[in-house]
C-alpha cells in the first residue's frame, strides 16, 4: 500500500495539519527549530497498533474532548492489484476499491472507510472477549493475593506473578495475529506453572484458571480470524521512526553475539547484507572461515562503494575465534577499525547497513520516518546519503525532516513540505505550495532551513530565470525526458532553473544574479504580462539587456513570431489535455459526472491556460491550477506513461527552446 495523504489532529503541537500529500518515494519536511517537524513524524509513528496514546500526547492548544471522537491520524492509502487481491481474500466486496481511508482516534480505536459500506463491527466481539480475559486474570490475581497472605512462602513469589500477568495482558491487547495470541498464552501458562513456593491449593487455582483461559483463547482466536477490521489493519505498512543509528562496533565475541543478537543490531544486519552465517564459522576450519569472510567482505565493499563517493574503501570482515572484527582499508594504505574513522563515515556505514538490510527484512512493508538524518555528514557525504535514500525508496516510502539543502534534490522540489507553527493557538501547519512567494519560488524553502540564496540548492553560477514554479517543472521535466530519448536538451547539472514568483519579479531576480556575476538569462511568455516586464525594465533603466538577457518564447521559431504564447502552448494540445484529465479526473467525475473533458468543450481560441481557466470558471470547478498539471506531466514523463508519438509537436518545440537557451549561454562562454 502507498500512503497518498495524511492528516494529523489533536497531537502535541498539531491542532490540525490539514491534508498533507505524501510523495510515493521521499517526502521532505523543512522548517525552523521547534515548529513541529518531529511531532509530525511521531504522530505518524503513533498510527501503529502497538502505540497507545498518553495524556502527554494530547495537543496543548486544544481543550480536551471525548477520546472516542477525537481523530488523531487519518491516512489515505492507495491500493494496487496485489493489495486488492489480499483484501478480496478478506471480503470479496473489496475487489474493486482504489483507496482505503483509515483513522485512528485518541482512545486507540480505528475507523475504516473503504468506499462501499462494509460491516466492520466484528471488532466489538474481540474487545468483549479481551475484557473477559482481563476479568478472569483479575479474579486469579485476587486469589493469588489471598494465597500470599495465607501461605507465607508464596508471598515472595507474588511480585513474579504480577510481572507475568502484566506482560501477558500487554501482549494480547496489542497482538496483531493468532500466532502472537497463542505464544502469549503459552508464556502465561509456563510462567504460572513454574512459579516457586506453590502449594496444592495454589496449583489447583492456577489449573482452573488455565482451563478457563484456554476456552477464552479459543474464542479470541476465532473472533480474530473472522474480524474484518483486524485483518485489514494487519495489511497496513508499519511506521518506523529513527532519530539515531546504532553505530557499528569494531569487534564482537561470537558466543556473546549468538546469546544476545538484539544487542548487536548493526552487526546482525551486516551479516544479513553480506550473506555471512556466523554460527557456521565456529565449525569451519581456518581456510573455510577465511573464504567465507573474504566473500562477505567483497559483497559489503561493493554495496558501500556504490553510494559512498568520498573515497574508495574496502570493508574487511575478519574472524579469529572467538572474535569477529571489522576494519576499513583505503587507497592511502590505512587499515582502521570503524571507531578510528571519521564520525561521518561511521554514521554513513552504519546507516547504510541497517537500512539496506532492513528493507529486505525487518523494514519490509514499512514507511521510514527519519528525523534529521546525516546531520554529522559533510555536504558531499549528505549528497551520497541522498543517493542512498533514493535507493531505499524503491522499496519503502520515506518521510524525513532536514535543515540541510544538500538533502534536497533541486529537480524534485515537489517533495518538499513546509512546517510552520502559527501563534494564537493555531499550532503546527503543513504547507505544500512553497512556491507561492512574493519574492521567488524558492524563498520559502530558504527561510525554512535558514539558508541564503548563495547556498548550493538555490544558487548556481549559471541560471535560467522563469516566471513561476510551473515553468521550472516543465523545463526540467522536458530536459530530462529529451535526454533519455537522445534529443536536443540542456544539461541540468550545469544550470539552475529558478521561478521568480511571477513575471513582474523577473527584473529583480535577474538583476540580483547579474550583480553577483552569475551568468543568467530569463525566459518570459510573449503575452501582456511579458510585454509589461520589458516595458518596466526600460522604464526603470536597470542593467538588463532585453535583447540578450531575456528570451521571449515567440523568438524560438518563426512560426511563433509576434504571436501570444505561453510555455504551456509549447505542448501538443491533445497531450496537454490528457495531462489535465489525469490531474483533475476525480474533480471531473465528482462535479461533471465523467472522467475527462475534450478540447472541443473549451471556449474559443487563444492561450491554452486561459481557455482552461474560463472553462473551470464557467463549470464552477474552482481555479485552474497550472502547477497541478505541471506535476502530472512531470510524473507522466518520468514513468513513461505516454508514448513518444502522443507528444506530437511538444518534442520539436522544446528542442527549439533548448537550442535557443544553449545559444545564449554559448555566447557567454558556457556549454550546456
């Protein structure tokens, strides 16, 4: 299942986050300190069934309300064919649903909306049986209290009894499946029957209770197997929060490790990733041990060097009974255990081992919540970390917080969500549209992470200034698409595309770049707003050459010369309409009663966006959001959801545009 959208309410600093879209791979939360970024991640962690809300979790801006009615986490899950197949096995009515919407309340119960009205009330039976089990345990505890008074030797065993039943009740109220239930009861029975200092009466009461509990266990397991809600919740991904990483030690004693693997989590994951069976090492001769560790070393070295680009390293795993040890060899000839390497390398190595091994095992079907990962890393190391996260995100959705511009891919800014805590009891809010700035499209991100415009994410020696964020998406998406197809394009690694936040802001941003001695050109639409920009530059008499520093879209081809044209008009109309239908299919279905509209339904002629804007207004569909469509086109191109032939004139138009851009930069001595 893919998390598509979330909403947090009544949790710590969050009164109501609003609906927050979650990227299919990586979502990045940015904001100043103490704005609620960690609270947002912890709220998602609380969605897990084993998390029970405490009084301290209640939002301190909100007056207490009935916990049964207080929503905390609502999540929209997008389903694929595999999910529907599993749900159909639970109830055939789930066969054709596309989404599940699940809400967890402050009293820890869940409500599930699955589209069709499906009776999920069987969960009440489970709760009733659980309460009867609890009552039976309390009755036994009352008798054990009397026995401790009656029979003095048993008094010293009473604390052990209390611990046994406490653990039992905790486990069964959190258990997710029948196997966990069976194990919990087995542990209880063994614990009761092995209590020291029992006499005949105590034994008799224990056996009577076990007989009663066995009947209740059978009722409980039967109810769980029939319970639709419980079975659905068992299919959901787990939300795993990380704020720190278990650093890899230099060496371990094999016997100690085998007795207590949980204590050496990173070593366990290292062995899993390197396909090394530690138990077998004890029985092998010296040559077999050397062969096994050499093979494991080669595997883990290959993995690490795929992502760690600071230097080439060799990770060596060695074994001299009774110890297994690790050291790192580099091109300088140094041979150091992890503890003698830099803090940043230790962190990266340990992070990589835990997450890459975990995504194949413990972290499978998990959403990873990373709180400020890699803060100890050098900027170049953070770029390596970003590459690693991209790899992990092939199997796990990731939601992370950061203050670092180096963990933000400048070509994937749609992943960013701005976290801000508002005064007067409003609390933490989450914003997606960071590009709605009165300055430039990235100003809000810079403010959120405390960066200035010369930092690497936001400044470049070569710059293309466009009117808005949608223009930036179009250029970057088409540049990458044409690169994959071997056609005329620009090299995005050599240039920064920045939206000015409106045509009227272009003169100011372009002037700033020129003052900083950056090589820059601006691209403007040939429309009323674009013509106003040129007039304003001349009126202000600022140092911008309107012939060379600005490229008007009508200049890219003689067929466009003198015509009104926006960047959206470079797309084939049929393809652009397909993207609009994809972006707005749910709204069209809800308000128009159909999945798509045709070009024939649009009013008149002229700029394509103006035609859609008028159609949306006439049909009372709300405003036409160009960025929504731009992000849809970006996804369609990235995932090759459209045949090349469907793009029509789109390819040739953007090839001409990129050719003109390259000419302008070449005149300034820059090859794009």
